[in-house]
């Protein structure tokens, strides 16, 4: 009889320990999924920024960019353009 009670107590103890360990693992899994979701959102944001920078880099290699920069920053104009200035 004592042997059976000891066996039941040991089995109950093991079930409790395993349940606590399983709960801790589930909590850790949920935390890691949350971190993963945040990192994926950050990755998408960084990819979008990278795409925008790539587009801007491509634009800086165009003649339109060179012309706009010459007009806006240096005040240069094409030969056939007329400049109107306010007094």
C-alpha cells in the first residue's frame, strides 16, 4: 500500500513538473512569436527605405535630375528659356 501511494505521489509530482515546464515553454514561444512579428515589421520598413533610396539613386543618374539641380541650386537656365523675376 505504501508503495502505491509513493508511486502515485511520484507520478503526480512528475505531472506537475512537466505541466509547469510546458507552460513556461508555451509562454516563451508566444514571446518569441511577438519578437518575430516586430522584427518582420522592421524588416519590411527597412526594405521599403532601401527601395526608396535605390529609386532616389537611380533618379540622381538621370538628365532630369542634373537639369533640376542646375536650375534650382545654381540658377542656371537653358538657352531658350526666359527668366521672370519679381522686384
